[in-house]
C-alpha cells in the first residue's frame, strides 16, 4: 500500500459525544502512569524473579519442561478469552454501561468455553509429548481461564482511564501471593504442581482487586448487538494474538517433541532470564503507550514524538542489560540457577542478543493497533509464526538446543524490522529515525560487554559469585561512562523531555 491510512473515525453512539480529554495533560499522565507501572512491576518482578530462582533449586529442569508442555495450551486458550475486546474498549473509548456489561459476560462465556477446551486437550497433549501427567496438570489451568475472562473488562476500564496505579497494586497482590503459594507447595514436595497452582492463585486475587478498583459491576442484561461496533477491530486483534501466541510457543512444540522435557526446561529458563527483565520494561511502555497514542491519532507530530521518545528510553535501558548478561552468561546461569542448568549456558547469549533487538522494536505493533490496523497486525503475526516454525525446526534439526536459539534470533531480526517499518509508515516517519537512537546504546553496550569479558577472563579462578559481582560493577560503570562521554548531547535532552512530561499538568 502506498498511502498511509487515515486514523479510525470515532464510533457512533453514546461514546461519540463524550468530550475529549485535555491532550495537554496526556504527557504528564502517561509518564506518571509509566512510573507507577515501572515501580510496581520492579517490586513485583523482583519478588517473582527471586521466587523463580528458588523454585529452580527446589525443582528440576524436567518439572519446568513438563509445565511448559502444559502451559502452552493454556496460553493459546488465554488469547480467546479477551477476544480483543479489552483493546477495543480502550481504543474506541467505550464507556456505555450496556456495552461494558455485554463485553463482560461475553468474555466470561469465552473463558468457560476455553477452560473446557483446555481440559479436553489434556489427553492429546499427553500423547503428543508422551507424558501422561499432562492430563491432570491442565485442570488448574482450565479453571484459570474462567477467572481470566472476568478480568478483561475491569482492567480495560482502568487502562482507558490511565489508572495504572490501581492496575499495578492489583498485580502486585496477585503476584506476591501466587508466588508464596508456589514456594510453599514446592517446599512441601509436590513438584510440578507448585508451578501449576501459581497462575491460578495469582489471577484470582488480581481479578478481585481489579473489580474492586474499577468500582464497576456488570449488569444482568447483555445484548450481543452492542458488540457490533467493536468486532471490526477485535476480530483482527484476536487473530493476531492467537497467531502470536502460537508463534511464541513454537519452541515448546519443537524442542519438547524432539529433544525432551529437560532441554525444553533449560531453553525456557534461559528465555525467562532474558525475558523477565525485558518484558517488564517493554510492557510498561506498551501499556502506557497504547492508550496515550490512541488519543493522539489526530496529532501526528505529537504521536511520532511520543513513540520515538519511548523507543529511545527502552533502547537505553534494555540493550546494555542484555549485552552484559550475554558477556557473562556461564556465571549468570551458575549463580542464579545452579549447576543443574548447564544446558542453559549455551543458549543464553543468543537469546540475549535476540531480546536486545526485540525490546526497542516491540512498540511498533502498538502503533499498528493505535491506528486501528488490526489487519496489518494479523499479517505480521502470521508471517512471524511461519518464520518461527521454520527457524526452530531447522535449528533443532541441525544444531540441537543451540540451533533452536540461532533460529529464534534470525526470526526476531527479520520480523521486528519489518513490523517497525510498517509502524513508521503509519506514523509518517522514516525507519532510520526510529533506529538511529539505538546506535548509541548498542555501541556503548558492545564496549561494556568486551570489558566485562576481559574482566571475567582475568578472574577465571575466582568464585563465580565474586566474579559475576565484579563484572556487573565494571560493566555498569563502563556503560555510564561511555554513554556520558559520547552521548551526552542525546541523553540529557531525553531526560529533560521526560521530566517535562512528568511535570506537565
């Protein structure tokens, strides 16, 4: 397509006449929302990450691989629950009670159907992986589908209102208590069941808190006619999310099938070491960026400026983290996970590089959604899933576990650059403007990683924990020094802009 599509028109109905919010305050509200999500998720993920490290020592790689074989079906089923209606509520600024009520009961019904489908899939998954335990493991995850269905509308209401403080508190409560439950069960010796109980308990408590914070209760008279104006976006989004979920979990189908549960557990844990940090940073930006950009579609210059600023901030923080982890991967695995996870050492550096590429470009999908281009989002998801399958299959067939990581890396580079190009076309900016701010953190991170590797070499006879600690300090100091020496003119104005948005009332 040669022309940039126009922003989606506001839907007719009760919401169309609602006054527009003061866009002059959006910058400050968005940054404060990001601050709440960042602080909350930092605390929540610090606890959750610590929990995972303890579970890695209480359980064995086979437990994590077995749970991954089960959870992949739950993650795919989860896509059907929201049906894309949560994003449609935010993007279309829906507030009519009858529409919200219909969305709520529709999502509950979908959650019930997804739960039943997940429970019935247990025997098939058990046969596919040759692990009969999966037939029972799917049940707590099936119940979780119904709980998740009831959470969609309350969270969409809070997101639409940029009330990220309430969302953060709900997630902290659910995450902490779910993690505590998993630890107690693992300590009691129940094995993989500790992992299965964690998402159910966490979602149940999070859902109760979200409902209470939204100060909203559904009515008892839903009508499907109220969903007609939302399906044009939500159906495409549903397809995109479904394909994305399948593509994101293709490593489970391939590695679990051909290499077994233990190698799958090693790949999954290495991916968690990279994804935990990166996902939390990028998800904060994405969740704040979507409702913010949705209100700026008629102000293209402000929209592009907001996106470029967010992208630069993500690159400055995530790229050095991944470069440092790749430089000292063996010590990271040994210290954080333990000696039983040595298989993860070979794939961690490659996954770090993939995440360093992926993290600053993930927001491109948010831009496609902002402009209502669910069709483009669906197309990119299909192509990404196809390339993922080819990459994982070819990599596993010819290179085992490390080959699978190489296949994943190649797919990430191709698909994310393409999606970023599509987003830039809609935002009416050239691709180089999105990529240019990433040159500085990449160059500084490479210098930092080189010095960390040299430091680790000279300390090769030291205790792994001491060696890792020294390398982290050296790496952090090096990155800050290089960034200030060569990028002061870029970084200081960026900080000033963020401060300006924060104080914007």
